[in-house]
C-alpha cells in the first residue's frame, strides 16, 4: 500500500461530495422533464403585438371523480345517484414530492499516519512490514465524515402545493 498525502485525501473526499451534490441537482432538475412538457404559447402585449414564448406545461391525466347527485324523491330521502365527473389532474400532484438527497452517509476509515517532510501522510490497509517499522513516528487515526440532506427547495414546495390546490378546487 502506498502513502497518500492527507491534503490530497481531503481534496478527493471534497471532490466526491461536490460531485454527489451535482448529481442531486441534476436529479432534481429532471423532475421538470418528468412532470412538465415544453410548449409554445402566444402572448399578446398591450399594443396587440404577439410573441411566441416557450413554457413548461404540466403533464396531466384525466380521472373521473364521483359526485353525489341528489335525485328529487319526497318518499325516499336517501335516494341519490353518483355522477362521474372528469377531473384534470397534474401528475406532479399525484406523487410524493421530495428531492433526492443523501439522508445520511457516514464515511469511516482507519488509517496509519506519519509526517514526512512536514506533510501528513496516510496509509490505508495493512502496512508493509518494512515501511512503518523503520519510522517510529507512526500514529493511528480515524476519520468520520457525515453528509446531510438539503431540504426541498421552497420553489418546488410552492409549485407542488399550487397544483395540489388546483386539484382540490376541481373536486370540492
């Protein structure tokens, strides 16, 4: 096993954390592609000038929702019929909306360490018998790194709640 500079080790861990965060961001952005589709809409300004603009429109599904319909019958007050009403449901309102993230990842490792030319070096795994026997300044250490998730962005929460409210207004 070779010695690795502690500085290089920390830089590698930091790069891995940044890469993980970038993947999480890309995953969260893919939500837009999963639940919205790009369309072109025509917008007229105050002077009547029409311009085309790309926009994201929610993907929807039409579901039927039962409504109780009273049937006038003086003899039977419990007489009613069900009428199925179509409801446009945005897909984003049907799924639990949480952003992907690392709930908790703990990186724990044990290593041998020694200072070589004023630089801390780490040795992972079993040391070659001749390497550390010759250097009396070898110590043992343990490093624990915990990654925590980010909360769902406020904008995504508001967007999801808006579509859920839209759905509620259709069925109440």
